[in-house]
C-alpha cells in the first residue's frame, strides 16, 4: 500500500511535468471571486474558442497521452491578489501580466502575443504615481515588494487540479509526516518553526498541537476555521479558493501530529466558491486515496467534512464554531476547558485558521529553519493582509512579519489616495489593522516593524489581517462607530458586557457624531470600553472596544472637537454641519436652489441665497454645484 | 506547607474541599459573590460576568468557571472587579423595562437587590430600548421578555432538569431573547407549566400568573359561597414571605388569615391526599393481583401527567387514573357541599392555595368540570396568598392560630407528607402496612435527597420494587429504562419540581438551596405532631366511603375520583394511504415525508419502495402510507413497518425489512414513538 502511493506521488509529478513541457506557453486566468465577478470566465472561454478557431493549439486539458507539441496550456488560478486590476491574465514564460482584461481584448492578445510574441502594451500595468509601464509580476511594485509564500501557489496553480498540486510538491510533506515522522516530531517541527495562529490570537500552533497530542488516545478532531468574517478581509477565502489542497494537507499533517481521524472545514456560507473548491479538493483527495483509510500506508485514517457556517461572525470564535458544528446555537463557552482538552463533541480538538494550516506543508517540506529565516524572532514567517481603503493598489498581499507599514502602504500599496483617486502621500491619516478587533495605526507607527507583539503593545492587533488605509478626509469617530456597529450586530448576546456594552458604546458614539454628547460622554465611553474589554466572555467582546480605545488614544482631539465644539474636523458627520451661503460670494445664479433635493435653499435670481438649516439634509449637492465656492459648512 | 490544599481569598486562608469551582469556595468563605447565571444544579454558563475575581498570575477570571487550585491567591474586591460588577448592573438596568415599583418581582428580584447592594444609584446609558410583546397564553405563567437579563437559567432548567426544553435563545446581540420555538406562546408548545423557569428567574421576566383579583371578586360577591383548600406544602413556606420560620403552627395562621380575608370555609388538601392514597393504593393492589398494567405511575403531579401526554402517549395506561388531591377535593366538595349548605353548585366557589403553577393548568382541564362548571374554580399559589395577606395589611407573624373547618379539615400525617418528594410513596407504604395490620416499615431511602431513589418494599408476598424521582429529566430517564426493559420497577412516584411540591414554583421566591431542605423538614415535623399517620385512620374518609362512595375504586369512586388522559402528540402519524384498499388485512408500512426526512431523500425512497412493492408483487401484503413527522427528525428517513421503527432507511434496508415482515419476522407492535426495537 505504502509503496504504491509513494510511487504514485512521484509518478504523478513526473507525468504532469513531462506533459506540461510539451506546452510552449502557460496562460493563467485569475479565477478568484473578484476577477470572476469582472468577467474572467468570459475571457477564458473567448481565449479558448478563438484560438481554437484560428488553429492555435491552446488546450485547457492536460492530456498525458497526447505527445504532440502544443502552443499553450490555458488554466485558471485562485486569487492572484491584485483584485483591483482584475481580471488578470498572465503568460509564461513571457513574464507578462495583463490587467483589466475583457473578452474584447482577446483577438489582440492572440494576434500580438501568441502569434507574434509581443506584449499588448495597453493591457500592461502602469504605476499610477510615475506612469511607468510594467511587464509582469517581476516589475510591478505591488508584487515585487511582497514575499509570497503561502499565497504563491494561489496565483498560478489550478485549484481544481489535484495532479498539478502534486506536481508542485503537494502532499509530499504529508507523506513525510505519515511515513518518516512520529507525532512528537511533527509537533516539534511546527513548534521549532515558531508558527503562530493566523486567526488573530497568535497562539503558537505547535503548542496547541502538543497540548492535544498528549491527551489520551481516542477520538480527536482537526477543525479548519474558515469562518472569516472581518469586514474587508479575504485572506482565508483566497487561500481556500486558490489552494484548497494545501489546507487539506495541513489538516492531514495536524491529524498525524495529534492522532485525529476526522476533520471539519468550517467555511462561511457567504463563500460559495471556497465551499465548492474545498469540497472538490476533498473529493479528489479521497478518490486518489490520499484521504481515507491507511493514509500513506499507515494504520491511521483521516476523513474530512466540509461544513458551511450560518452567517454569524461569532462562529469564528473557536468554541462558538464547535457549538455550530454540533448543531447548537453559535455561542462561545467559557475556557477552560480548552478545545485541546474538550472540543468538538467533548473530544480533544485542534482548531486552526486556514492560513495557519496552509503554512504547515511548507514548513514540513522546507524545514523550520527556512521558516524562521522569514519574519521576526517572535513572529516568524509571512502574513497575508487584505489591503483596502484610500490606497492606490488594493488587494491581497503577503509580507514577512516585521515589514513596516510604510512599505505596505507606500511601496506595495502605491501610496495614499484622496477623494477622487489622486495620489497624495501627505493625505495619510491612519490605518485600521485587524478589523473590528484591531486598532488604528498612525503616522508615528509607519516605521514600526509589524508583528504579533509589537502591534499588541500599542493596542492594535494583527487580527486576521485586514488593513484599511484612511486619508485625511476620514472622521475617526465614524471609523470607530462603523466597527462598533459591526461588533454590536455580531455579538451573540450571551454575556452582559458584550451584549449590552457594545450597544451602549454605539449609542454614545451616536451621541458624539450627532451632537448630543455632554462632558460626561467621553469619560463614560472610556470607562465602558475598559469594562467591555476586561469583562467579556470571548474574544469578540474582549476586542470589540479596541477601535474606540485606539482612536481615542491617537485622535482624542478629534473626539473632543465633536463633543465640546460640536464640530467634525473631517467634515463627515452631517449632524454637526451648519451649511451657510456667503452672501459676498453668492451671485444668485439659482443653481443650488434648483439642485437642492429638499427645497431648503431660497432666494431671488441675482440676489444672494439662503439655506434653511432645519430643512437641509446635508447632502452636499449644493456645494458641488456652486461655481463660486459660496457654500460652506457641509 | 501552609496551603497543602488551601487558597487565599482576600488575604484569608480557605481550605479547598469538594467544591467544583472557585465560586463555591468563595461562597464557603462567607462571601456572597453576586451571580445571575450560576445555579449549582445546572451546567456552568459564564455569561453574567458578575462573579469575576482577580486571581494572582491569571488576571480576571469568572469564579464559576475556574477550578479551585491549591495556592491560588484570589481578590474578590479589587477596584477593577468592583467597577465591572457595578457597570454590569448599570448596563442591565438600561437594557429593558426595569421599573421596579410596578414589577411583580419587586422585593425578591436579584437585579433590584444587587443594584441596591452594589450602590448603583444612577443609570447613565440611554440607548433606545426595544419593547417586545408579553406572553399571556399560559394559564400558569406570564413571560415578559422586556425584563429578561438573558442569564439562561430558565433555558437550562427546562432542558437539563426537566428534559423539556421549550425555551431557547433566539436572535443575537442586543436583540437576543428567550422564547419558545418560532416565537410561540408557552401554551402553544410542550410546556408542562411546572413554572421552574419562573422559580429560577432572578428577575421578573417569567412570573406566576396572578388570579388574586378573581379571588377577591368571588369573596366580595354576596351570591357566592367561597371555600378554600390549602395544599400541604403551603405550610412549609409561606412564612418566608414574612421573614419568619415555618413551623407546626404555620397552618393555623394560614387558617386565620384566610378567614380574615373572607373565605367562608377553610379546608385542607391533606384530607383529599389521604383519599388519594385509598384510591391509588387500591388501584395498585388490584393491578398487581389482576395482572394489570404495571408499573403504576402516580398522577398527583399535573406537569408530569402533561409531559407523559406529550412525550409518552403509550405510557398513559401506566398512569394511575386517580385524580390529584386538588381535583379530588374539588370534585367531592362540589358533589357534597351544595346539598349540605343548601346552595346551587354554581354558587359554590372552590379556591385552592397551591405551591404549584401547574395546578392552575390542571384546574382548567376539561375533564374536571361538570356542565362547564369546574370542580376547582380558582387556584392561587403560596406567593399569591402571601400577596393577599400583605395587601389586606394582615400581620401574619402575629396572627392567632385558627383551626380548620369540618369535615374536610381532617387528615393524617400521610396526607401532609405528600408535599415532599417520596411522600406519596411513603403514604402508600403506610397504607399497605395498615392493610397488613403491621407497623409501617421505615425505609430510609424513600426520604433521601437524591433525585432518583430505587428501593424494594418488603411484603409477605415478596418485595415490591419502587422508584421515586423528581425532576422530569430523571423521570424521562427512568421511563426509557422501563421501555427498554432495563428496569422492572412496579410503582413509580414522579414529581416535576425539585424536592417535590415544597419546591414548587408557586412557593415564595428563594435563591437558596437550604430553603428546600428547611421546607422538607417542616413537613416532617408536622407529620410527627399528628396523632394519625396512616390514611386508614382518617375517620371522615371512612364515613365518606360508607355513606357516599362505596368501595375504593368502585363505580361511584370512579365517577368522582378518577379520570383519563389523552395523547397530546401533535401528529398521530395516520398518514396518506397510497396502496389500494383490497379488503385484505395488510402489513402497514409508513414512510415519513416530513421536512427533515424529505431533505434526507424520503420522497425518492417512498417512490422506490412503492415501485419495489409493485415489482415484487407484494401489493397484497403491504399497505404503504406516506406520513408526516414521526418526531425523530435527527435520524431520518424514518420508516415504520408493522409498528417497528427503522431509522436512516435506505431502499436496501427497507427491502430487507419488508422481506422479514413478509415472512412474519416483524410481529405487529402498537405504534409508538419510543419503539423499543432499535433497528439500525
């Protein structure tokens, strides 16, 4: 049994590589959710049909039997990260990356690139700040400044093709674990690598495994937490969509380490593509004999179920997630007991985040020392971030721990944008890191090497890895309110501080942004935030006040302006605005009065107009339409 | 050395004993840490966050979820935890309708007392409060979600102790609420009205439905004669409402109070409890002698009866047909007293004072009315009586001791001990001994505090296996054992409430375990003071049989003192007939096509089974039906063949079972949900 499978990994790899060599080109269309939404599949079909029609042998299937030389292999990949520029199409070995490709571009791509080996210049990436044209991954700053390890395969592998995963070394690490290592060895290797949980907490993964391993033998579970729910975060989704086998392989290695025979992938139901891809991966791995009984000839079995979440953010909390798998209401339980002792169905359970598990095969194949060569001492390895907000290049990125915010925002992100999209690095205000559980980083943190501990020390956290860049036009109270609204909606309602505290914090923030705040509001908000933080049962509540506390810490003056002067310095909070028309500047052109949707502007033609402050809904339409800059206060 | 097995709490050394958590150790050290969601008999929930303490090296932890460890250094009063507690109370006060003066729970509300104790004198929060509709559907209970603090005690009690689980959390965050399924009312679900949810509720979110005003209206109506019966358990607890201990004189004070309130006659339900024993013991002996259905379950507890009607309809023949003491009293009183007093039945109002909320439901059962006139008109709980006494300004502790009216004030100790779990059984034992002319044997086990007691009553004709359970989850467990043949018990006493009726939800609110033990003891003390302890010694009952009822279990006794039960199953799984009627007797086959089974492919299975039966020319043998929910949704598709239930059915498993049935391998079984034949 063992020999057969050992053969089959090597054979699969050799066969695949031999078959692949017969293709002159490899064309990869990004089939991540973002690119698919922008029509990537239309491009894929057009490219295939039109090249076939023109007699070009651009194949979409890798046929081992067909020994003829072919023009190219057309495949789909998972998310390549540069979602903003999608649909993305890369052509190797030309080293070309086309951005924003439409089906209409296909004839030109066939003619220019496939037939005449020239790039279609208008489809290449242009650096917004300099206008420099970049040919491909190697010279696009967004990619060149990253260190893609976990995400590496996401951009090139066909996620639905098990053979290709094996051809790139997939499942070799799992085989190594099952055939040459003891459970203790596996735990030690992960511990030595210093891998820490990517779900936000940063708990050492090796220690978690070891704690589960030492539990008495018997039923144990591996659970993959794919219930990514932070607004704006999509790292786990990309990995599950782009490289589902890596997640399964990580789970298998964990199963070996702790002695589990059953696993669950808990994916949020809002990720249909991830669900489908993971399900297919499980099915293919079972069919190939990789998952099932006698894994790699051992006497261990391992089966994986894929379960869709029910749409609650709190189910990302491990005990709530387990309750949800058990069919109960997704509410957290107090810890201890930890899942390592009593988890799913009361059995010892390891719960790891998607990205954590996807890192595991890399560590086992390349070694702990290799892993430690990236990142910082306490936080080795790389971390994926979802970069969004007022930044030129948004998308999914991966950098080693210890990278600075400056590098991420200005180099990879291409700089800060103002309203309208113009790049202006002076407009940088803050970055919200870690979503609703994290905090904000400001100018003073631009050169802070980011890792688990440095971020925690300044009241922020890596969290699951959302990075929202904000420019000067952003009101920080509104930012805090946005996240508070989110956590209070998503609180499960079990413990008092989180259920009632987040509701009252939101009400206090409403008071501040709507001009009802008193001298008592800020101290009360701070006191409440402190108590929600220390008093809540689970991580959701314990971290919910972070956005408020950190904006209060770094932008207190902005809060005070709202409270004491009833002014929003960023001019975002509409209730605090008093629109006025400067009689000196107004020419009485009546444009604003015509534009006003509620008829709040009055005045005779050629005579200065006035705004009825009670009727005004502060939409700002008048400001936009006024040619004389006569309207202020909105 | 100093802390071999001890910890330090606020600087003082405390030895760790058998305590399951840090909270219990702290409470042992005479520090009453506040809690809403901790209840020693329920699973630990950890949601109210009031019991947080500071443990050196660990920071803030909830004491209820922390295992006590030697050497721990605990601070219960650090600035941080004090602030946290106060803020939690302030947050809860801002969370709903917490207007104390108009709340029925005022005075016994934990939120109110904690606000006072912790000095929360101002609520600084003002987020809008969403008002939710109240649930008035139950005859026994009133739910006001606007007062709920979501501690979940009711949810866990209903599920863990009663095994019913009609309450659960719905919605999330600040919209969370506790509710029966689909937002239904309590009367529309399988609630058995035991009221333990109200008993554990620390606030006024679940309350006993008050009938005080109806009682006043009857008393004040000159055309009505209002008599009252007082249940045995009331005398063990009412003093608590007036902060005085209960003793052997408490009943006398209750009598005086009731007379002063304007009741025309005051009687004792212990009288009809004695009568119950005559009937029930006779029924048991007859069943045993005549090979009738055994085990015999007691029927005094209306919650238990209702649960059996919902969950174990096939068990109903095992339940004693005796009415409960409350209903026997009502029936006898309305049969006899109108004639003796020269009034019409309609003008006699029977009021009960009960420790129990389910008695309100029981009094409203159709079986217990004659021409629409109920045997018991109004049921008041101990709580409501205390409220009436307070309302009238009666100084209960100072009231003189009065004596009960005749004839239904006469009782023996056997009738009084009905209040305790095990009391009915002990009374039966006394009766049996009396019949045999022996001194009644004292079986210690029957008086134990355990929620399940199994023992053997020795008799000259051999031992009788008896079980006593309280808490309906325990009863369910025993029923399952009986149904699966693991238990061959012959007599079972079931009481829904912890400790029996003394722990009823109509009793004064208590949050202390010791209260229950004190009440149990009061009942035993009262028993001791009685001259007679055997039901046979009740001369009024003997006279009643002689003049009115004839023999125990005789026709007249049956008419007045017995009843019948009916299944409350939502669906009786009659099904839609799909096979042709040929006049031949066929083996019934039902395939469930309810939602859960449908999702598991039962529709396809049904089609395949029909085709198979046709192809195999078995249409003469089997009567195929499609039925709705057989209530085992977690293990569908469910198929029932000749009464045998098969779970997780596939075409192959059904084929095999049909073949077996065709050969006569599946003898007909009465359809039942807990089919004891476990076919995989």
